[in-house]
């Protein structure tokens, strides 16, 4: 009787080759909100380190020339009656959809301002690049970002159910954007079907959660930020190879975990050659951000 795991040979007995090991599962990050409940993580709000502007032709300028001032309409009891279509056919300049800007403008700013970058979530230092709508001269502090105002529009709502959906979904997105950047207020204009802003409402960023605090299906800031910290740790532990041509693509679908796949070069590579050369060879910065078409 031959022992299990052997096979006959030409005059000799050989041990059977072991079966192939099961492939290691791809790394993933669970997204169940219950896993991220708890106390709010340490978060140091960012301070502004600098700014840049894009003109109508989307050319880069290393200053705040495109910043505008917030000037609300008079509060005389009447609606603002802003026509969102006014000037649209004459002044609106559509973007060239064939040009993929990626992070080019931010990378140029980084090369111009090499140095300390402040802002932290847990153990993770952070650098944000956020589009600013306007600044409020009447703000309690003139120090950015506390003087900034975020402008939004949304359709008019006429029922408690519509407001409930607005608080659960759209207000979450507004909170995430403004909280991370330290913008204290979001001014929302509510539009009618004809495209006119009929009313304005200011949503202080730090009070947005109050609209869903008692909603079982609402969002929770602690869950959001704990998940954000967990994702940053997941990305840090996953991306360990320093290669500008290597891209780790993080993907998510509703109800599933965050997964990651690895790609080389196009179509996912986004670091331009001029930036990689400047960082690795200490080359001078080009006089302007090269066009992605170049």
C-alpha cells in the first residue's frame, strides 16, 4: 500500500508536488459605518500656505487675482431673484474636455513653495488644494480660510421629505468639502425651475450635523473622519514603492469594500514629466505650466 501523496515513477517513488498555493487576496478596506463609530479623531485644521489663480483661459497665476468679494443682496424681505442664465451665452467659456489638467496647477505651486506643509488628521500630514468662491470682508477674522465663503445652489424644496433628503445627502457633501478646508459658512441659493434664485440660506459648517443628529439614516461626522483616517492608513500601507510611473487605483462601489489595483503608465499615470524631472534632478521650474497637449 503506497502512502498517500506519492506517485509511481520509473523504478523509484517520488513525493507528489504540492498544489499551488491560493493567491493572496487583494488588499481591501471595509466600509461598514459601524466599524468607524466612536470619538472624533484628532484633526488640526489647515492654515493657508499660499494660493494660485486660473484665468478665463485657465492659465496659471501664482497669486489671488481671481478671488472675489462676497456681497449679499439687501435683506428687504424680497427674494434675490438672481437669474442664473444671465450672461451664460455671452460670457461662459467652456473647458476644453480634451485637456486633462490632473494636478498640474497644484504641482506647479508645490515646486514654487517647497517647504513645510501643515495640516494633520491623526498621524497623517495633509495638504489641501481647494477652490475658493469668495472672501467675506465682514467675517469676524480676515485670516484665511476663516474669511472664505462657499457658494452653492440647489433646487427649491416644498416638503419635509425633500428637506430630509437634502440634509442626508447634499448637506453631507457640503460639510465634507467645507470642514476639511476650514471654510466656516456655506451660502446656498435655492432656484426655481426657471433658473431664478428665489431665496438664500446660510449654513454654518459646524452646525450642519444638527440637521441630521436625530435622523437614524443620517450621517455622522465622527464616522466620516474615522473612515478618512483609516483610508489614509490603508493607502500609506499599500503604496510603498516610489515610482512615478506606477499608479495605485483605489475603487469603491456602494455596499462593497474599497479595493486597489496597480497599473503602469497610461491611462492612469498623472504626474507630468516636467514635475518628475524637477523633483528628481533639481531642474528649474518651467516659465509656465506646460499644456497636457504638449
